[in-house]
């Protein structure tokens, strides 16, 4: 039974934005923030960033309107990080919930 569940599970965060069969709908700010928090958690669990990021505070969630892109930039601040350049992490998500990347620069 567990094998069947695992095989039928979708990758990523489709449960936030999957609509009628094969169409996707744009997400609101609340859903985008939820996806960013889940990605932050995933990064700590895979040890790509330290566990202290689990208590990081949300700085902002803003829509980036570059040319034809409507991606979101969600940033978190970790006061436990001593290097200022690495105290803020930026997670980029498109309007449909697909992760585009993350970094410490915001670009």
C-alpha cells in the first residue's frame, strides 16, 4: 500500500495549485509564502542550509514584474547567522507555485 501511495505522489508542491485536471491556476500571496516556507524546511532537512533557518522570520513576499515574468521573491531573515551577506535567503517561485531557485543575493 505504501508503494502505491509513493508512486502516485506528485513531485513539488502541486497540491497548492493544481486545478481542474490539466489546468493550473495562479496562486495568491498566502499560498506562495506557504510554498516558500516548505522549501526552506526542505533545505534544512537536506542539510543545504543550517537548522537555524527553521526559526527564520519572513521579511517579504513580493511579486517581481520583469518583462513577461510574474515570479515571486520571498525572503527570510535569520538573526543567528553572523555573516550579514548570508543572513537573508531569497526563494523564487513563479505564479503557479513552481520553484525557480534560491540564493543569498536576491538576484
